[in-house]
C-alpha cells in the first residue's frame, strides 16, 4: 500500500510550524490535504510528545497533556493511520515515552485503545 508517511514530534509549550501552518491540528490538516492530493492515506509513522530538546525532561503531567492533545488532533483531523514512537520489551532501555507493559508509561497503551475506539 502506498502512503504519505511522516514523523511528528511536537515540542511541549511550542506550536509546530510547517509550510505556513502553525499548531498541531493545522499542521496535521495540511499534511492530510497533501496526502489527499496524492491520492494516498496519511500515515503518521511515528509520533510522541517531546520536550524542547532531547535533554529537556517533561513531567508526566506535561507528557500526558501533549500526548492527549496529539491523539485528540488525530481524531479531529481524521488521520488515516498512526503508530506510536516505540514499544520496547527490553528492560535496559529507558527514556521519555518509551512504553513497556510494566513501566510508568504503560498508561499510553490504554490511551491508544481508547482513542482507537473513538476513531471507529
């Protein structure tokens, strides 16, 4: 299947800007329009909340706020397909947003299930 594929990592407290669009929903809308012109579904092939730089650690509350905002935008903009940044079964890796069933980000799995139901 051909898709228009992008990665999307907006920074907490800073609106993304791309090709004249500003803000999460506006940028996603622009990308969705572009993929439609190509006759292809839009695949947000990786997404996650991000601090201002890779060393900027978000609090869990900030991470959850931005993560929820992203998923709300996916629903509102009717994004065709998306894949969260990373699920990892190994216990030696860590980092913001890295999901395992037994770590502090495991709630994201439940959130994704909830939003999948909203999209159907």
